[in-house]
C-alpha cells in the first residue's frame, strides 16, 4: 500500500485526534482511512454520476 501526506486545519486535526482516541483507533491515520473508506463506499452505492453529485452537494463538498 502506498501512502501520501495530506494537510489538515489544526482545529480539525485536534478533533480527529480526540475522536480517534475515543473510538479506540490505533492512530489518526487509521481513523481517517476508515472514515474515508466509509464515505467512498456510500458514494459508490449511488446509481449514477448525478446521484453522486447530489450527495456531494448535500454534504457541502461541491456547490
């Protein structure tokens, strides 16, 4: 598995660290990976590209 670095806002990183610890993840990276995998799985269940766009708009990722 290859890896890449990402940048997070300091306040978001504090929250991620807090909830990763509370949820029992072994690392922040494990928590973020799991969260992204869950979100992607939900998007992959969408039947069409239009459905995916609507979901992303609803989540505030695109306008």
